[in-house]
C-alpha cells in the first residue's frame, strides 16, 4: 500500500482535492487529462465496477482499515493520502462526504453515433439543465426507471461534477452518455436516421398526454426535457415529433425538471 500521511494540504498530490475548481478538473483544453472527484465508498465502488481509472484516494486515518479498506485493496498501487479529520475538514465540502474521496480519470466519451449504434430503445435528452443536483437526480431516475442512455446539449451541467456524482449515487457511471455537438440540428436528422422519434416535454396546446398509447408503441424514443426555468426553446419543440405534457391538477402547471423526468421515464420506460 502506498499510504502518505499528511500534516498539511500543501502536498502536490492533494491539489485536486484542495485547490482545483470544477472547470480546472474538467480541463476543457486537454480533455484527455481531465479528472473528477468521486465521494463516498459506495459511489467509488460503483465507479470502479464500471471500469473508471482511480488516480488517488483521500481519507481520514480512522477509515484506512474500515470504509476505505476495500477500495485500497482493489487498487494497491494507488497513492492514498490520509490525515486527521481536523486537517481534512479544512477542505471545502469535506464535511458533506462519507470521509473518503477518490480522484479519477475522466473517460473518453462515445460519439452520438457510437451511443446510438446499438439502438437503445429509450434515450433521455437533457437540454441546458445547469443545476448539478437536478443533473444527478435525472441520471438516478433514468437508471432506476428503464432509460438506456442519455444525451446532453453542450450547455448542460457536467454529469461528473462532484455534486452531480454524489446526488446520482454513482448512476452516472452505469448508463452510457455523451454530449451532442449541437442542438437541435443536425441532431434531429441523425436521430431519424437511427430510427428514433423524439418527444418533447412541453406546455403547448397541441401536446398529447404522456400516457398516450402511441408513445409507448414507439420502438425507439428520445425523451427531450429542457432547462429548469424556461423549459425547451420553441425551435426545439417544433423540431420534435411529439409534444408531450404531464397532466396536472390543482392549478399546478409544471414540475421541477428532475421530478418531471422521473414521471416521464416511468411512463415511457423500456418495458421489454
């Protein structure tokens, strides 16, 4: 085991945990060098099971033989930085974790064509959702409720954002996902080439209820949802094959995007 005991947070190996912003971790200029931070033993194990590459571990000394022990045993060559709780508590956000953090290499994302090549029956498309909590919740709902893959527009929150990973409970590692280079065109034409129909969640007069039988009858369907505040742009709604609404009562006109996603995923899930 490569255990490194810390007396301060100036060690170069802990810079990803102590000093780097989310943007710096992501490293847009050199994506092949990008990293992200994964929190809690359970979520770290999910990432390892999915084949993600660990670079280092940061944990309190008291967890070396308990919560972190299995992870350390699985990755014996990985540097393990450890210190007292008082020292690590000076890291922003550390008090919110389960005492174990892992720095991991960002994966090479598939192209949209590669993701759709296997014709996953149900795909979620997330457009301009910028809140990391909502992003994580959407991934968790997608994994739980029968969605096979996710697409994100370029303006979406990074699913490997630290909070998003935590909220998703590691489901960001279990579902295939990637970014669309642009949206809605030429992506819409590409979807049709692969045999997909698109269903936009939208409050429009011509929208059909989400339990309309034609929706579930579609062999391959992409469920499109928009930003937390304004929803989908009119151009996006018009480009989709279906406009879909979740019927509501008591004068409520809409749900939080993560809640709406869960309802839509359950109703339109792949039932094969």
